[in-house]
């Protein structure tokens, strides 16, 4: 089967991403699905829903394997299944209604309590409830109580300090908990005992209910109240083992499974789930919560239980697929491949190929792509359609006219001039062919460093003070303070930038470098204030609301160099000079600030589909945009964007697919517009034919004597319906002069 695997990727250790899947888990799930003979496309759901919908529609899966949790809101888990249903794609797991109910712990317990299932006594408290309380320490509950978020999973907010023993401590804790979780917190009577979970896998076990699982925690790591809390689920998960079945009497195990069957049936759990319990010291069983979107991390409780059923990790995933497929009438044939549609997408791939080795010192083709890169992109694109290679040289206009393509995937850098990167987009627009990436205007502006800096400054985005010199004899601006860095104004790939020569400390050295660059590159030189600090590069994917990938920091190995530059030579032999850290080590506040600047930069220049923003962050925390590249390199395992994508768990083929999606979106818009125009034209023709059929010849006009003004008053020639009345051209009326008609009409 053709499977789209939708997920949220966990890139940080913050609690905000606690429910997301790690890179290792995402890779394990994808590998497990592929082991079942399925074709798998990993789709990270972060970003605008329109982009996610477009990606799914363009991929056209037989089934969506969903583990996406959503980022915010009380219905965040339900959003994706609702979207899949709207798009008409079958998916694994419970529907939007079930996910909404089960994410709400309080509502789940109300529903199940009506069926006689024991739950711990508690109360849901919202900020409005708290403001109305006279005494927050008294909630008509027996102390001690535990305070936990009502709409969170992965034990977020649960720890020993969430258990309070007296009213004063409860009154102190509640406002803090509500500030952290403003959707509401659940206050429950605390039950001393142990945590046990019962996994659910439809089609296996007893009506989907598997054997219970408990947790064995290393003694030094145990919680004071024996909670399976957030710390043990995240930071110290290596100190916890799962055990199936638990060391419980047979009647307790039997009751756990019986209650779980009822809960799954009442709530309508499908394919996969988990029911969590607390067994009190007196043996009483209390249902804590139901998780309809449980973790699929290798080693999770589900896989301990399925191992007892004789299933390994990949077989368990296949059982989920099998259950969803059966429910939706799909046939699962392991190893079978979906046939390509009769009319595959026709992709024209425009590029400039590198024929000169830059390591020899010749940087004339530094921005072009090596044959290996061209091959890698072509192979990735072939997963989405039929690819035609189109080198962007003087023959490209003719080739585009002769080659039928639906859209163009563009990485062409152009041949000459400051608008060279704009040549292919402009040509595509002239010929009406949708294409990937930014348009001609954005590419022209971004290639002109000085012009792009002016645009950024207009939008309030920090960039270094600068000046452009066209001859090297211009007066140096008083705003520029040494040290300064000099570079060609209209080049990429760090062409003309050298750590040893480009950073200057005096005017004599400055003018020498400026003249050299002007002579060599035949273009103005850009002079900037050198910005000290940490250097980052950030990739963005998308359109109006782009997805910001994790920042990558460039770490210079030569610590004695106080003014490092990520120059052309370093990029050729990067292993000697730099190392890369992605995600970069940043505080949450620093990360948000960098993401904000990158989004604003992307928007200021009207970038589309893909871009890379290079930044310097000063010791004071000021963020300066050094450069924007809306046509970044795509060499696998080498280009900055590819390294960033890899660190973010995005496979190379998926990265190419995400960029391609922009062109596909514009192709769909073009086809919709064409259909709309065709419908309008068809309606217009139908109305015209109907109108023509209804037209009848008008009676002959009365004879008008010269001089009575009658021709004008009666409509004369125009009024007789003549040619105009028969659908032909309208005959102009004779000119009236002194109230008389000329005997013969004059020329028009």
C-alpha cells in the first residue's frame, strides 16, 4: 500500500513537545511499515493546514498512518482525523470525536462512570471556576489530592509536587497550575497504589484488549508517591522497564481486561489505544484515563503486550494497518506496489551543471550544481512524476516550448547579470508554466545584497550597516566603523569572500579589496560592519506561513580566530574548519526570537516554498540577518539546508517533495482557473446562442426627410438594427450638421 505517515517531530526536550515522536521513533515506525512491503512517505504535520492538505493530496496515499498529536487546543488530536475525512482519505486510529473525548480526562470519566466503571473522585477546575471560589483549598475532596492538566498526555504536569496534603498547599498550587495549563486542571483524590496500563490492538487479544502491563522502576529513581510521572516518561525513561503480564492476581488481571473491553466499546476506540488504571493498596481498580493515540516508541507498553501475542514491532504496526484497511474496505497485499497513474505528473527540472572544480581556486561556477547533485534531485523527483532534464542555457526557451511539462522544479542559478537567477522563473511565467520556489522579483532582490538589505531595513529587521562602492574611490560612510567586511554585491556561495582578506581594519586595506573585487567580478562591492557573535543558518519551507526548521549553528574550530568568516574556502574543506550543531543549543526565548526574525525575513522578501536565512547573534542577543538565499543548495549530506532537514528527521526525498509541493499547489490553482474559465465561456456561448435564436428582424424604419432631424431622433442607421441588430458590427450614425443629414455619409 501507499502510506502517508503523519506525525509531529520532537526536536527539543521541552514539555511542549513531550507528546511528539523523536527522530528515532519516526524512523522506526517508517522502517516497520516498509518492512510490511508498504511504500511510505513521512509527513511532518507542523505548519498551515492548507500545506498539509496539499501534501497529502499530491501524494495520494491509499491510507494515512496517523500519530500526529497536534500542538495546541483542547481538540488538537482530533484536528488531523477531521481533516483526513474532509479530504476523503482513510486513516488509522480513532475518529475526531473519540480523540476529542479521550483527550478530555474529565469528560472521559463522566462517560465511563455512567457505565459503572470506577474512577477517582475529582473536580475539573478552570480559570473562571477558580476566580469564583471563596476558598480554593476546599473542594469537597478528601486530602491528599493530585492536581494535573486535564487536556495533556505523556504525564505532563504530573510529579511528586503535584500531590498536596493540605488546603493551604492546594490553594497555592491551583493558580500556578492554571497559569501553566489554562484550559483546565483536574483535582483528584490521591490513591496510594501502583499504575497499570492495558493496551488495545483491534483484531488481537480478547476483543482487542491485550494483557495488562505494569512498570518496574529502578529504586533510586522511584517517585515518592509511586507515580509514573513526567520525569520517568521523559528524562529518566531508561530507568523504567515494562512488564507483561504484571505481578497481579488472576482475578485482578481479568477485571482489568473486562473493564478495558467495556471502556473501548463505550468510547468507540479503533485500531489502537491504551487504558490506564491505578490499583489501590486495597486492590480496588480505578480508571485514570484512556489514550486513543498511544506512543509507538519501540519499548512502549503496547509492544510488550503484543510480544505476548507473538508479534514483533513491525508486525504490530502491520496489524494496525490491517485493522484500519479492513474497516475501510481496503485490501492489504504486503509487497504490492501501487501502479503509477496513467497520466503521471510531468516535471521539468531546470538546473545549471558545474563543470569546473572549485577546489582548484576557480569559483566561476561555485553556485552551479555538481552532476551528482543533479542525479540525486532527479531520482527524488522521479518518486513524484516523470522528469525531464532541462539545463538552463541559451537553448532552454526552445526546449520548454518543445517539451510538454506540467510544472518546473527550478534550481537554476542563471548565466550572467544581477537578474540571472530570475531568468527561469520569468521564462516560466511568460509561458504560463507553474514552477517551484520564489518568483523572479524575489530572486533578483535577494541576489542583490544591498537591495535586499534595504528591504529588510524597511521592515524593521536588523542587518549590518553597509555601503556599496562601484569604483572604490567613493567617500567612506561615517556610519561604518572598522572592522569591516567586503564582498561582491551580487554573488552567492560565499564567492569572493575570504577570512584572510575580506575583513579589514583600515581604509587602505578596504579600498584595495574593493578594487580587487570590482575588477574580478565586474560588479559593485558591498561593505558591511563586521558583526561578531554566533553564526546560524535556518531553513524555511512553505509559503505564507512557512515552517521554520531547527537553527543550525556553524561552530568554528579555530578558537584563536576572533573574527571567523564562513567563507568560500571553508565551505570547500569544511571538515577541517567547522562543525555543525543542529538543533543549535538555544534557550526557548532565543529560539523563538530567531524563528520570528526568519519568518519576518521570509515574508519581507516574499519568498516561496524554500529559503535559507543566515544570521549572526551578538553577545548582547541582537539578531542580524547576514543574507537570504531563496535558492539554497540541495546537495545531499553537504548543503546546509540538507543537513538541517536531516537533523529535523526529513529524508532527502521528502525534502524535495516539500519544495515541489509549492509548484503543485500553483499547478492545481492554474487548472482550477482553467476549468472555471471554460465553464464561464461555455455558459456565455450558450446564452449567446439562445439570444441569437430569440432575435427577430425589426420592421423597416420610416423614411426621413432631410432637414427634419429625424435620423438622429429616430436612431437613424444605428437605430435600424442593421448590422448591429444581426450580430455584426455596428454602423455609425451619419453626422448631423445644422439639423440636416448629408446626402452621402462621410468616412468613419
